[in-house]
């Protein structure tokens, strides 16, 4: 999968691509991420990417010309999804990460200031995605959130150290508690059942703890889950 990111501060994403699962996915050619600085597509000595909004409001808007030039330079095809990160978008979740992980080419557009010129949204954007009901100063962090979530569900991206199985939301439930050695730490013991070697009882314990945690923190997820089955 290839992901192109267009941003005025692409360096915000740089470091995350050199560590962990993303680095491994890139090293194994499962993922290609290209960061593009929007200023490189702006005209004039000052490479201006923003301008005042029509209508007299305060704040600045990313101009259409550099964004059109940047997207066109990537030679998008019919299968390219051009995603604008915006708090007005569809709320991002694990299902969307899994769905996007099946695509071959994504272009992520990061806004700044008050946002981007509406004509870009009307002409170029295929999807609008939000990472939550709050407003950040730019789309770079949301783009990284998408890349990380998509990168870890790419087939074979996870190594021995991680597993997506039973991750929160993979079955509409939150993950169960985890313990590692030592079996006792400062008087706190690992639950006996996990040391018992009894596989069925351990599986049941994990499912029960997942259900408990979900009921406590995210009861809204429970209606989709009944008797270990995810309801459509
Ligand atoms: C200050 S915000 C602009 C907010 C915009 N005026 C609005 O109210 O919808 C600047 C940029 O940050 C990004 N952004 C901020 N919050 C976001 C969120 N929750 N999800 C995705 N992108 C976000 C978007 O790219 C946005 O264009």
C-alpha cells in the first residue's frame, strides 16, 4: 500500500515512520509512505500557501492552487482515496482502519489554520475523516493516527511482539487485562487462573474480563456483541 501525505509540517510524521511496526512494514515493502511539503507546490518567492478568508472572518485558509498542484503531481487514479483530515469528517474507528488497509493508494491531506478552500473538498476529496470530537491545530497528527492504525492491520505487519487478536474493538469488545512476570509484585498477584495452564478457563476468564471492562467503560459497544458473536 502507498500513502502520500500532503502537509505544511510533514516533519511531524517523520520520526514515527522510523520506529516499531511502521518501520517494519516499510522495510518489508508492505507500506510506502511519502511525505510532501505543501510549500513545494506554492508559487512565488515566498511560497505562500494560505490567504485570508472571503467574508471577513479572522484566521487563514489553505489556498486551492498548491493543494490542487500537490494532488495532481501524485497522479491519482480511480482507485486513489483522497482523504481530508477534518473534525467535520466521519469518526475514525478500527473498522475504517481495516477497510482502508485493503486500498492500494491513499492520499492524506492535512489542513491548518481555519482549514482548506472549499473547492478542494468539492473537487479532489473522496473521504473526510475525523479522529475525534475536538479541534487540533493541524491535520498532521490525525494523519499519523490513520497511518499507524492502518499500518498495524496490514497483513503480516505485526511481528511476534504484537498481536491484533483480541485488541480492543477487534470483536467490538475492549481488551482484557494483561500480566507478565513476576507472578507477584509488591504484594499484587497475577490471577491464579492465568497460571493454571487450563486453556478453556483462561479463555473464559479473558472473555469475562473483556465484557466487564466494556460494560464499565463503553456500554455502547455491548449491543453489538452477544454470546461471543458480533451482531451485524
Ligand atoms: C484548527 S483546525 C480547523 C477546524 C475547522 N475550522 C473546523 O472548525 O472544522 C485545522 C486543521 O486541523 C485538522 N484537524 C483538527 N482537528 C481534527 C480532528 N479532530 N480530526 C481530524 N483533523 C483535524 C484539520 O485538517 C483542520 O483543517
